[in-house]
């Protein structure tokens, strides 16, 4: 029974993260993209790097839950 409660807790935490990451991306992706573009001067590369940045943020945040 405790395992079920434990997994339910983490499932609800992951749902909270999903909203948090989406909110962060909505709020900061344009700013982050612009900043990265100022360094690389290539839109495609800047978009790829911006995505990598958000993935790394997500992994850090998700790892802190466990």
C-alpha cells in the first residue's frame, strides 16, 4: 500500500512539474532564444541550444524531487 501512495505522490509531483516547465518555457523561451542567438548568430542553432537548456533545467528540477 505504501508503494502505491509513494508512486501516486511522485505522479502528482511530475504533473506539477509539467505545468511548471511549460510555464517557464512560455515565459522565458523568447528571452532565452534571443540571448543564445546573440552568441551564435544562427537561428536554427539558437533554437536547438535553447531546447537543450530547457531539457537540462527539467532534468535538474526532476532530479531534485527524487
